[in-house]
C-alpha cells in the first residue's frame, strides 16, 4: 500500500437504538456520554477492509476515578484486542478527558466484571 495514504481506525459502531437503552441501563458516571464504538485496529490505511460482523457482549466496567469510564466488551468470546489491549467502549468522560484515555484506564486499573453479560449490537465501521 502507498505509505502516503491516510490512516483510519476500523471496528464496530454501537447500534444507535440500543445505545439509548444501554445508557439508561448503565448511567454514565461522568457528564459527557460517549458510548459510540469498539476499536478493532487503529492507524490502518484507509483502504483496509472492515472487520467482519461479530457478536459482542458488555462484560464489565472500568473507572479511573478521574473522569474516564469504559465498558469492557468481548468479541467472539475474548476481550483481547489484536494489539494486546482490551476491547472496550469509552462510556463517559469528565471535563478535559479524551476517549483514547480509556486504554490507559484499562491498563492501570482493575475492571469490575458484571454478573450477567449484556449482548450488544455492533456494526462494522470506519471512523476517525
């Protein structure tokens, strides 16, 4: 591939109708709800194919106590992303925090597993 081609992120977007239900079921801890997507791979050439359709489940939550909350997700039974990080949905953010910081929260803090996984509808997508 041409090294000058723009890079993008690929993964899965949350179903918009289910997003509303999930935000009611799991009220955001911080004032800025995100609940948008699950990343599969970042910094890939724009022409890379989207990931296949998958079955996702929300299985837990992490809160760094400083404004970053994320839901841990399993994809086809695993929460391990190909890059060694954890599949997740940035759920909510406090002032001045960014979604990418969910990766740090998951590396630096233990996450709480839910008693019952919550199936989540995910659609293959490309996003900035």
